[in-house]
C-alpha cells in the first residue's frame, strides 16, 4: 500500500547529507600539510591504541589522507556523513563532528595537523564499522541472539576512502540491500509525520464493520488518512474506501484481512509513529549485522512474521506458515544462521534434555507408564524397560536416560525434518498439530520451527538435484518406519531472523508484533550508545 519514490528519497538524502554543511567547509583552511616526520612521530606515540593506523600510514609513507592540501573533498565528505549519521539510525554524538570541525579550524602547526589527521582516521573507522556491520555486538544483548557479525579489516576501509571518490566510498560502506534502503525511506517518512504532529487521535476501542456509519467512523477515517492508507474524504460510511484501507493495513501488519476493525486491528492502528520508528531503527541495526552474502538461494525464517521462505536471487520462490518457540524462558526460537545439509525423512524424535527433565520426568515419577509413546534409551543406545526402574529415585541432575519417539503418524516431528546442524539443536520440521497454523499468532513450540507445508518445501529444495523431486521424496516417505537421509547436493544457508519491520517484494512496509520483546532490548542498547532519544518522544 505505502510505496516510495526513489527520486524523492535521493533528493532528500543528498540535501540532508551535503547542502547544510557545504558553506561551512568552504571556509576551512589548514596552514600546511602535516609533515611525514611529525605524523610518524605522533603515530608512534599512539602505537598502543592505533596499530591499524600505524600499519596504514607506514604503507603510504605517512602521507596524510585528510589534512593535505588536496584532501578538502575527502574530509568534507566525512564530516558530512558524520553529521547525518542519524539517517541510518546511528548516534551522531558518537562521532563528535562539531569537535572535529573546531579542531580543523584551530589547527595551525604541523603537530596540530598530525593529531587531527589521526583523529579523523579514528573517527572514520568508528563510523565505517558502525554503518557497515552495526554499532552493537548482538551476542552481548540476549542469550537467544546468536548472530555472528562479519569482521572487516580496517585496512579495507582505510584504503577504500584513500583510493576512491570519497562520497561514493562512504555510500558504499553502508548496506546496499533493498531492505536497508527501503527502511531508511520509511524512517524519513515517519520522522516527517512526527514533525507534522503524528497520526492524530487514537481510535476508541470497539468493533467497526461494513455496517458501521456515523461519527464513530470518523476517528478511524482520520487516522488511516494521516497514516497514508486513505485519501482525504468526508465519508462517515465504513463500507467502500475505509473498508479497503483497513484490509490494506491488516495485510501490512500480518493480520487477518477481514476488513473488520476489532480490538487487535485497532490496537495496531493506534500504535504511535514513535513506536513504529523504534521498530525501523532496530531493523536497520539488525540488517547491518547481516551485511554479507546471504546466499543466491537461502531460507529466510522471520520469527515475528511466522513465515519461512525460500529465496532465489532475491525473490521469494516458496513461502509457508510457521510455528515458532513459545514466549517462555528456554523455548524462544533463537536468531542465527547456519547451512542446511540434509533432510531426515521419517525421523525419530530424540527429546531434548530440557524437555525430558522439565516435562516428562515429573510425569514418569507419578506414573511409570506415562508418555508410553517414548522409549528410554541408555548411554550405550539400548532400550531400557520401564518396569526395571523406579523413577522417583532420580533427580533432574541424575536422570541418566534420553527419550526417543520412533517414526509414526503421531511423531512430534511429523514426516520430515530439515537439518542445519547447530549447537542449539534447532531445525525446521513437520508436525501433526496442523490446527495451530490457522492461528494468527503462532508461538507454541519448544524452539524449533514447525512448517505448515514441509513436503512442498522438500520438493523445492530437491528440485535442483532431481528431475522428479516429488518422486524422490515420496520414495523416502514410503520406506516408513525406516528413517531415510536425503543429502542436499549443495548446502543452503538458513537465516533465523527477527524483523518487526521490513519491506515486502512490492515495496510495501510491513510491521509485525514484537512477540519476544527483543526490539526493546536492542533499542535500549542503541540509546546507551548515544542514540538521540528525543526524536522517539516526538
């Protein structure tokens, strides 16, 4: 529904990036280029803190890149990028551009210029790393955020800015993926709406349908208009344009698009632009964590969206609903990436230790015949008869057995699981509990990802290695109850991600509920890094 104009964005970005500072930089004057010996002397004193810079400047004979007479364009481009770091959702205060400007103006001696040369390079590296791979270390935030951030050698950044046209070099550092660009546009749009007073009064809670008419429809009409879902109109009839706008809103927020403005829909409509802005800023940071090659073919599992998609050449070629981990300690689905290597058809379910201890051991202690669909397996892999055991003698710490469910129609993993080996023992799988996929919010599992259409996903994954992927998969199924392994000819990256805002393939911004409340944790960490909170308070 909400499209974007690339022309508008480019003009806006160029204006905000360069015009405001152009006149200031014309007046900059450095008395003389920093002499190589002075720069070398200063760098040697700072060796303990700046080994990357020493290496860089040694390689270029201590020739400056910021303070030489021909470096005006490069330093102006850097200061401009620092001043406008906020368009990326980064804290401008972290880079202190005004302090750098003051030091540039005050520089008189060769020693002054050597020191500001180093300061500019250090600040550039800080900015480059922040905008390229994120300002936060994700694994420091929550145990369930296991995202590994790529590391880029400082020399790559330094050589890029030294050897390339500076404006283009600075632009190339940030993620170039369409998702990132689209979210930056949405950030600008929301900030403009906030500056104009937001989206108006909230809609009173209740239920509005096609039969609704009169003054009670007006608050909904007005808010949808301010949000961009409805053109200005004087109508007070819910049917027609307003109903269509509600359906569009529902589709863009992962809701059932029935056109009824009931409590869930109205709660989302009443969400403030500041809250949506937080979602976008957090999504930008998360995308920076993933600023690397995702795979020509990869599987994208967005937890708040409750979907799994096969992506081929940046296009979704298959999509299915998912059930994710329940919002309970120890059961929330984690965020990480790993390579899918094989399919297990007719799988046994080896019950995770956490589930065995928390759920099944207490039942066995009450009744030795409980959960009789599970086998007890010893350390040496033998099946242990229940009648030989007194379960009350065991504690969670001393229980020595694992539990296993053999392949069957009722197996918790269904008929297939998709394996991308990882320490968390998380995988995608079938399930006999199909009814859960009809629910709007689907956080019910113990952490693994259940698929609504696992056979269809198997067919898609096998189509590149078989002329008849359906027959290949069906042959393995027919061998039940024996487990069959189908190795993928080429591993497929699987990305378990958490985006409450993203851009769909039509260019529409999508929002989802923060099912695990992780956005708040990430946003609070950005605030601690210096992100200006005032914009988020209107």
